[in-house]
């Protein structure tokens, strides 16, 4: 049931709140069909946020990997979740 509920969430439902929280994303080029974003692109956006102008790509990459070794944070497949 959770999966069905999540699948019914429309993309714009998730995008609208983020546009209010991070107005800097309004001018982002959304023509990238792959849906993937590079660390360089995100870091460029990050630098536009007041107080984050000195952030470097290494900082951002380390933030993304911060929980990588945390057992409680690991992504599980369906079998592991059910178990």
C-alpha cells in the first residue's frame, strides 16, 4: 500500500514546495532529460545561497557521502525490508 501511495504522488507535488524553499532553483535549466545532476551543477546552485558562497565541490561530495557507512542509513531492497 505504501508503494502504491508513493507511486500516486505527482512530480509537481514534490517540486512546488522546493521552489518556495529554494527560489534559486527557479532559473535552473530543466532541459536535462536524464534527470541526473552533476556535483558541479549542484555546487553552483549551492554557492548562490547566502552563507554558502565558500562551499567547494569536495565539501558537497563529503556531505553526500556522510551517512555512507551508517548501517541505519543503508538503502535496502524489497526482500531486506520485508525481512
